[in-house]
């Protein structure tokens, strides 16, 4: 029972904290002017590029192409995706 509660919190808390951090940056962007607004925009562009890189990495690692096969097998291997989901 306690293990399930701790596990669910470990998966839920990072998403909630990430959402709160994104909301705080968005609220700050709404009130910013001039150079500060431009800096926050650059931060947002960098965060978007980082997120796309992570997504691309997970997708490429999830594609399982055995040697000697005729083409890629779009099979998502749990052992390859699980480390990224648990971070």
C-alpha cells in the first residue's frame, strides 16, 4: 500500500512541479518588458529545443531494428523506454 502511494507520488510530483515552473515563467513573461521579455523568450526557445531533443532521443532508442532484418520494426522495447520515463 505504501509502496504504491510512494510510486504514484514519484510519477506525479515531477509533472506537477514542471507545470508550476512553466506557469511561473509564463506569468513572468506576461508582466515583463524590454530586455527581460526577450531573455524569457530565449529561455522558452531553449526549453522547447531541449524537449524536442529528448522526444527525438526516446523515439530513436525505442525503434528496435534487429541485424539482418529487411527494415525497421516499430516495436517499443520496455527496457529502452523505461529509464526515460522514470527520470
